[in-house]
C-alpha cells in the first residue's frame, strides 16, 4: 500500500521514521539529563542519561535495519531505495547501497555516533567528566539524527512505485572496496567525537589535568587507525577503479580526510609531552577540537556541492547546516579553551629544543602547517568564486610544492625524536645521531649512483634509511642491555606501546618510499592493439590475444585478454543498466617491486582491436603494505595496559631511549 488518506505511505518508511523520532527523543533527554547531572552531581540523573543513550542506540539500530531490509527486499515505496537500488543488483551491492547516497550516509554516520556514545556510556570512568562527556556526545548525535528527520530523510515514501529502481552510482558497484572504505572513514571521523567530548568536558569542569588524556588517548588512536586504514582503502579503490594508475590526486574530498588525520597525528605525539612533562595542555585541547571540527568541515565539502569530486554526494541545503555545525563546534571548543586559558598555562617550559619534546613539538608544528595549507588550497577556489565570480583549479602540482618539503622535514624529525632524551641532551648531538646520519648520506648517495636523478626522491631514500638506522639502533641498544636479540620478544611484551610506535614508524618509511618511487617514475603509454599482433610498450611485449563479452543482469562487460610479457591480464569495460556510459575496470598484477597495470579504454570486437593504457609504477604496493605495518604497530601500542600518568617530572635521561607512544 503506497497511499493513505491521499498521501504517499510506506510501512517500512513509517517504521524507520518512528525509530528516528524515538532516537531523537532519547538523545534529547540524554543531553538534558547529562547537563543536569553534571551541574548537580546527581548520580540518578547520570544513570538516566546512560539509559537514554542505550535507548537511542537501540532505535538507531532499528532505523538502520529497516532501511537495509527495504533495500534487500526491493521495497521501492521508500524513495531512497527507488533512487539508489535496483532489483538486479548483487546482494553485496545492495548492502553497500545503504551508504551509497546522501541520506543513507548520514544515517550511517548517526548510527556510528550512537554506537560510540553507547560504548562511552558503558566504559567511561565514573568521575565528574562522565555526565558532560555523554551530554557533548549527545549534541553530535542530535545534529545527525535531526538531519535524517528533516532535510536528509531516507524514509520518504513515493506514490509511483517503480518496478526496477534507478540503481547506485556505477563507481560504487564496480569494486568491493566500497563495502569497506566508507565504513572505515566514518569510524575514524566519528571516533574523534569522543576525545572532543572529553576535551569539552574537561574545559567545562575545569579538570584540565591529565585524567582526560588517560581516557582519550586510546580513543584517539583507534580513530586515527580507522582514518589511516580508510585513506589507504580509498587510495586502493582509486587505484583499482579509476584507471589512471594513481591513488592520490589531492582531490578536495581526499583532502577532507587527510586534514583530520594530520591533526590527530599531531595530538597523538604531543600528548606524550603532556604525559611526561606537564606541557602543551592548551595546545592539545586546540588540536583535538580542530581535529573533530575538520571531520565536519570535510563532510560539508563532500555533501554541499561546493567542490567537484568523484567522491562528492550532492548539493542542497544540507551543506549550509554542516557549515553551521562546524562553526558551532569551533565556537564551543575555542570559546571554552579561551575561557580556561589561565588554567591551561603550562607549569613547565621547554628546557632545550634539542630534546625529545623539542623534536615532537617541531613535528607538531609541521603537521599543523601542513593541515592549514591543505585547507587553504582546498578552499581557495571557493573563496575566489565568491570574491571574483569565477573558479580556478588548484592542481596536484601546487600541493606538491609544499607537501614534498614538509614531508621530508617530518621524516627528518621522525628519526630525531626517538634518539633524544627528555628535557635536554647530555652529550653531543652527533654522538646520538651519527649512525642514522651516516646511513642517510649513504642512502642518498647510492640512490644517485643507481640512477635516481630527482633530488627529492634521493633525499627521501636517504631519510628513510636514516629512520631505519635510528629504529635499528634503538632496538639494538634495548636488546643489548638485556643480553641480546633473544630478549627482544620479552621487551615487546613489556613495552608494547614503545615497540608499537617503532613498528608504526617503520610503516611510514615503507609508505614514503612507495609514494616517492611510484610518483616519480610512474610511466603510462596508450596503444591500439590488433588481435595477435604484439607491440613493444614501456619496454615490454604487449599482445591482445582475445576480446570477449560477459553479460550479467546488472551490467554488460567487454573483456580484453592482454599479454604483457609473461603475464595475462583481463581489463574490462562495464556498462551498467542504469547508466549508458562505460566504466573501466583495470587489471592489476601486484609485485613487490612494481605492478603491471592495464586499463581498457576502447574495444571493437567485430573489428578485432582495442585501445589500452599500460602503466608502470615502481614500489606502489609499498603504500598498502606500509599501511598494514602501521596498523599492526598501532594495534600493538593499543595492547598496552591503561596506566595512570605518574605525577613526577621526567628528568633528563641517556640518549637513544625508546619512544613511548
């Protein structure tokens, strides 16, 4: 039944809308009771706020389940299902259709916020911060649930129910990574709401010591890990789907994920200084405020239509609401931090720039400058359009002008920090860094001797070997003090946070080498091949051996069988029933030193020819493998037990002591 009293009606749509209404009501109650509990110190109100968040999560889960059920059962009386799904789609495509468009993605975001709020209500320490944390989390949940109830409702009914449905964007059903990348991204974005809530709670209560850091360090690392995985997954999707053989183009929406990652990375490192030296209280609060606010700014860019991107959803009134929410978050965070400025002044100052905290602080500055430049470059075309009436394009070359030198400086400081003691260096800097610096010189020289003619890449190789030597020296010194490498497993178990950091830094080294070589030596050549007639392309013999067609209910695929050297690849052109334009599906053979990559551009089976693009990118796989190592290191660091921060001030220590986070 699709009409009731002359109005469009959908039973599942009604269930979903009612679920959202109940979720909104429970969240509003959680906000009010959390604030009152914080003001009065009333444990009963605090408990009712917790129960309200549980109720919110229950009804948000019901709303999510209702929309997914409607999609899987082709209930086209729900407009979202009619516009973004179709009966012939495979099951996995129908599952990911839940977040394939604006309204569903907002629902997923709201559900994840509810999930995080639910977990916080279960796990948060019973102290003066908890009711305020739940209240602040409720503000974010209210905003997103409110969007789903108004301008972004996924449960709007339709009268003229279609038979087939329009189906999702072909790019979203062309690769299984779309089942992974958005979920990881939202887990990272939403995860930063927890440390933001703790920071605001600490500002509201005046409890600006280290207690809120103890409770939020893990939350920040978890969110940062999800963001790292999401960025890598998005790059992999771009590499495997878009056919250009790259993984990062400084697209505005890519930048929207990179900025909060940079700020969260800065926070994870600078929190060590507050833990050990009681410094950077205010700095850390500002970092986490802007890290979470940056996720909302990124969502504004994705969903407002102000930028053009393959990742963007749509335009409409929702963009202005996100911009307003971003302004609200910044106003609350900055306003409270300014109000509490006297309480956030550090009792201790930097003893010497040549110290662990000096290196970490230097890295923090670089991360923040990097994030600010990315934001300015991303928004510049918008500002120009508002001021002058026309829009320019800020291309990758502009970003690379500042990204390359900043990246090299970050690599330099990444190897310096762990080798230096806290407070000040008791000895010569050369004594602490001579082995890594010699490794850097040897690495850069070898790169030049072996044919590397790009100075930036040669410096990257040198700095990566410099970091490897620094990490190796730290591990060797620790193991030697315990009797040799046989003691290393015991050291890892005893200091998982420290060795997890080593492993994460090792992952960054692999990623840097992958980015450096794949971006510098990427080669591409387009060629038209006749069946059975080999040609030499990029130094390899390439032969088109077959042209075939494959038909499925949702698409028709033109498949070329291409022999590249001794390898056989099957690139495709997919034409979906809901979109006449063909979408390329490149074929990739992964290798440790570089991939074989072929994209089918045009195919004429009746004439026996096809045009393909052959791409070579050395070490590109190191980006994905390096990310895996980084995530493994993060997991190891998170396995460390939670400990209270010691109240003492850390004295100067011997050089080369290991990092602790």
